[in-house]
C-alpha cells in the first residue's frame, strides 16, 4: 500500500462511525467502526480509534473477511495510529491491487528457466534418488534449461556420460530437449599464464597464456573450444549456446580461490598496483578470443550460437558489447551480482535491454545466487526491465546445508529437499514454455510485482505475482474480455517464503478475479482453454 493510500484508509476508518450507537456485542460486524473504548466493539478491541483485533500473524485475522495483519510500524498502522503507534500488529483491510493484462503489448519470447549443473554432474547422476530428482525438476517444476560447465580437458578425460544422462533424463520428462547453455569457468591450466585453473588474487597472471615473441595464445584457446565441442557432440550433448569465458571481468580474490580467467573487452593493458607500484599489465581481448573461436568451429557439423560477454554484473556489459562491434554475439549474457533485491537498479537493466534491442539480440541472465523471495524479485526485474528470455540460477543442487538456501535442491544421503529458489523458478516455469511471449501486466502497487506470459496460439496465459512487501495484498487480475472468454479454466498456486506453504494449489481463481498474495510470497494464476 502506498503512503497516500494508507492515509486515505486511516481517514476512511476514522470517519466510519456506526449508524446506531449500540454495538453488537460478541459479533465481528463491528470491525472498523469508530470507537472510544473496547466496550463499543463487542468481541473486538478499540485500537487507535477503530474496532479491530491485535495480531502477530495472519491467523489472528482469519475471521475478519478481507483482513490481514498489519505490522505495528507499517504504513497502514502508522497512518491510522499517528503519533501513538500500536505495540502489536493490527487486523486491517488487505490493500486491494489492480493488475491489468494488456495482450496487445508483446515483448520478448521466452527461452527457458533453469540452473547450472556446476561441478555436480557425477554426483547427480550417481545419486540414489536421481530419478525422483529429475521428476521434481523437469516434470513437476517444468524447468527446461540447463547450464553446463565445460568439463573437457583432453581426449577421453573426464567422462561426459554423467552430463549426457542428465540431459537425456530431462528430455524424457519434458518431451523435448532442454535449452543447453555451456560456459567455461577457465581454460585448462596449460592455457593459463599462471599454469593453474585456479586464481587467488593473482590478477597479473590469472589470464590466458602468452606465446613466444609476445601476444596471447588465441589459437590454442580456439582449438580447445573446438575439441571441447567435438567431445560433447560425441557424447550426445550439443549445446544451443556457448559462452567462451564466465565472468571475464573478474579475478577471484586471495581469500576465496576459484576458477577464472581475465579478459579485457579488447586486448590491451590495465594498470595494477603490484608491491606498492603501478604496473601496466597486458591482458588478452575478449573480442579477439571470441573471433578466434568462431573461426575455429565454423566448419563443424553442429555449430552453437554464442552468448557474450557473460560478465558478473549488468554495469559491465556495455564495454564488452561495444568491443564486439557491428557483429556481436548471438545473445547478450549477464549476471545479476551487485543487484540488491530490496532496491533493484531498474535503470541499468533497461539500459541493457535498450542495447540488446538496438542490435536485435536476446538477453540471457545466466548466473545468480539468491534465496527464495530474492530470486523471485530479481527474476521479475530482469525479465521485465531487461527483457531477458532466460533465467538460470547458479546452483541446481547443493551438497551441503551451507549453500542450500541459494540452490534449487539440497541433496542429502536420505533424499531431496527443495529450497526457496526452486519454488521461485517453479512459479515462472511450470505454466510456461519456450516461445511464450511476455505481455504487459501493470500493477498499481509498487510492492506487488506482476508479469504475464501468453502462449503462441493464445490458448494459455500465465500471470506471476510477487509480493515483495511484508503485508498481504488482494490482487484483482483483470484480463481483456476477448481473451478471458476463451481462457475459461484457471488454476492458482502460491508459495509463502516465510511459512510452510510451498506451491500450494488453491484451486480456481475467484469469480471476481481476486487472489490473496501474502507478504513475501509469490503466486501464479494459470489461465487455459477448456
């Protein structure tokens, strides 16, 4: 609820005196009537001048139709109570939000939602509950995109059969091959200046190896990629898109060693402080490396498309994209690191979208780590403001509880535990497919984020609502009459991240088109023909 709406509510409540001065004791029909004492309120209390109930959670307000628990210092409570805020929450009317769907405004076509296998291919394929995991991810949640780490080192090592098994399992459950995106965390150690896959604050040498006489070994780097793609194709895995280097703008810090390889947008130097003195350090160019790989694989039987530059933040994309010139990659790939889910930099996402639209390229968000609600919020903004066609969480599975909250599923020795991000992606993925178009879905409440997806034949529509605020909202989903007339079947599902409610099936949408969206939750309304 906006501050203006909260103040309007407060004045409306204070002006609401009963038509008769005989409160109905024991009845809740006194709710929101003006009062001087609790004696005026029957079974309710006189709080901040109106008859209502105190609350700590939504359950306390469940007997009051259209009520939700408003926190003591929420805008609604403060607007009502003024300088003397209530010490507890108050049962106040749930703010009503209008979400209007406009099918005439078409945006990007969806490619898919999913996550990265990372380093877990072998663990997943060997897990005793692997079949249940595949059912959960691809059949139940409808995830249809996988991010593969280029595991190839040299001929025959390592085995790629685990990756093949996972892709085949996804294909069997989806009825089609999932979207496959392959990236590289680092070239092999032999192609690195520091002769190691891992970097740890060694910015001067965490980069591509040089050749005798100067320059960088783009030829060997391109040969590595050709051999990698040939090995994967022999194993039956053919990626749709590849990224030649993940996070080319990043060097892992000394306190957190990781795989990496630094590329500038174009070959050149960067001044670093080394032993207290500035040193001009030469770096390879991302644009030169991409050109070399393109040339090296051009005659292969299966040539993937390229996504670039897969930088660690939205702000870094412009410099790399500019360096690619008039013939950029086939898609722009970026990560959402540095974006605060509580204050998303929407302008930077819109800038990335505008750049992609100028060059007629799709936008892919290919790596992010965040917990459940935060994932839902970031997904909404990158899909709407940046116009992304792909959203990939960093970790498909977690092997320890330390990283579980930002992964889709925790693998334990006894089974599977879906995590918050799993449900965030599920709400977007289960009732959409590749090729669906994003259409306008406008909300008149900034805290209630709305997006809508329409099937190519207009025989199905999915509306996703993310309530990033603490208070519940009642959202009226308004679909154009012509579209609504043919989409007569509805299904509502909801996940409340701060409660035990997960992907709860709530049945059909109410006849008035209103769905309750509790605070910090996500709800999906799926419309379809009979």
